[in-house]
C-alpha cells in the first residue's frame, strides 16, 4: 500500500471517512488526559489540524485511530514539556461541589463511562501511567499502545500492571461497594460478584 497523495476532494473524503468519526473518542481521551475541557478542545483541534496537514503521510486502510491518538499524545507531551503545563488538580471535595463538576456531569456525553472516583484515581497516577491506562480504557491493544507511545510493549505491560495495582489499592473500598471482590495483594484475580 502506498502513501495517500491525491486531490483535495480525495483528501477530504479520506479525512471524513477515517478520522472525523473518531472525534468523540479523541475528545474523551484528551479531556481525561488534560482534566480541562478548554485545553482538551484545543488539543483535539490541533490534532485534527496536524492530521490534515500530514494526511499525505497516512497509509489509507491502516489503523487511523492509533495514528490519530499518537499525534494527540505527542502534542500533549510536547506542550507539557515546553510550557511546564500541569494538569489542573483539586481535591475531590473541592471538585465535587464546583460548577465545573456539575457542568461536566451535565454536558459530557461520556461522563458515565468512568465514575468520578475512578477518574480521580487515574488522574493521581504519573503521566505515563495515566496515558497508558486511558489508552487501555479506549480498547487499544498492548501493541497499539506501545506504537502510539513509541515505547517497548514490555514497558506498556509493566506500567499498566503497576497502575492497576495502584488503582486497586486506591479504589478497593469503592469497588467493594459496587459489588466487586477485591484482592489488593493480587489485583489480577479480582472478579465481579454474581
């Protein structure tokens, strides 16, 4: 398969077919990584701008979602390093009573996907672990995550394992309240009750 290089209408058709349908997934990922709606919107916009600009480098029929997420991740990482941008952090008590939380819960169509408690636990992870967990939540395979982040697959597996252990420890009581049997010592043995 050769790289795509054709007319404006062909580029538009390819963009609309392969990338436009992924906008909601990309926004959900960007919002969870940044914890800031406006920053996430800017990140998605910049990602799509880069996709359009470098569409000739894309091989039609390959995994568009991985290519799109890699661009988004690289933009976020570069911005984070360049500007020293830190994710917005608040205590749960501060956030849960804020107008931002009410706006998020009222307007975000994906807010039901991950509960507040789980999102706070994920956001407490280091940047790489948080990104790997969020890509895992988006149903990327280990190999796809490794390709997006440009790291060895072993790094993905070990980071994800450590992140799951930390999340199990932080969310043990919450999981039990939701009907899960939680073994903090062996988090991979956890299972759903009945």
